[in-house]
């Protein structure tokens, strides 16, 4: 089976040691820094990374992120400006996009296709080490609801927004494999605070919930990991039911999510699903392996 990741050296990927991190703080450019994911990341990463926070002049919430890093203005359509902003940057966290599943093609073309190309080209031109591309569950939302999607399976977008994210994933792989720019695409699920998981309506996202702290943790893992040339990773929490398989994220970059929507939603929490569901193996209470009589 074709793998959805490649590493630059034999063996497993690894993160830098604490000593290495203390010696040189990574410089990270965040596009779409005033958005929900970007602003949360900036607030919780300000002491770990040297942040350059790219926004548009029309963005709301710019004042909120001001204390967390160097706020700069830029537009995804301005390649020369993006090259300037990528200068001296280790990792680009590319979050800026039209995030609407019902977005018109004209907007998707400008923001999600041309804009994504420009940020990758700028990062390559400036000599950045890595681009982390915010993909989406919509890149594979065309699969039936009862199918758990693995990163090694073909893309199957459920809308044109998802199509634009498939383009970004393909471009990320090209840039990594052919141009030498490390790239990690994170298919982000339903990004919400824990408070949202506790509301009745949240049951509809029980298999795709991505808490703020879990996604933030995954982004940190993707910045810090060494030896990864390319990867597609799934960005959801440790939900009892997972629309997206997170095995690769666990094994490749050390992702260790803490949250599960079924444990947060009051109606689902009462069911205690993690303990009550059977694993259908000998590890279930009361089951013994026939091998034990012979060893």
C-alpha cells in the first residue's frame, strides 16, 4: 500500500531535544493569524516560538493577537510580499483560506488555489524548512458516513471547498518530494472549544470533533518533528468514534490527544461508551486466550 508520508532518513521521525529547542527558537509565520485556529495557536505558542502573524487589514481581532508576536499585513495574492514575510522563517503555518463549504469557485480559486500556490512558492523561495498546510475533513467527506477514512486512501471531496483542499495536499506533496520543501497537511475536523462539545447539538460532530488544545498540540508536533519530508495527518480529537483514523499522527509525530466528545457531551457521557464498548478481543473482562493452557 502506498504510504501517505515519507521521511528524510531511515528509521522513525523524531522531535528536537529540549536542549536544541533552547539553543534556537523556531521562527513561525502564521497566515490567517486572526482566525479561530490562528489566534488560539498564537496565544498558546507565543512562549515557544518566535511568531510572525500575517493578517489582512480588513481582518477582525487583530488587536487580540498583537501581544503574541509580530503582526504583519499581507495578501495571499501578492507573491512578492509573501516572499518578504517568509524571509528568515523556519516553518509556515498556512491557515488562511476561504473556509466555507459553500464558497463560490471564484473565491476558492483566488484564496485556496492561487493563494496556496503563492505561499508554497514564497516559502520555497525564502528557504523555509517546512510548510504546514491546513487541509480539511472535507477533502474526504465524500465517503459514506459509516466509513473511517485512513490517510492512505484516495481523496474523496464532498464539495468544491474539499476539492480546493485536495489541490493543496497535492501541491504539498509535489513541493516536498520534488522541490525539497518539507510539507505536512493536516485534515482538520470540527474545530471547536470544549464548551461547544457539551451542548446538545454537538452530537452531530461526535466523530469529527477537534478540540482547541488537541489541534494546537498536533500543530506543535508538526512544527517540532524532524526527518519528515511529507505527511498527511488527521486532526481530530481522541473521540470514541473517529471518522478519520489518527494512527499516523500518533506514530509519526507523537500526537497524543486528550479530548473525546462522547465524554464531554452530557447525554453521551452518561453512556460511558469507552468502557462499555467491547473490543471483541481477549482483553475484554472475563475472556481468556486458549493459548494460556500451552504456555
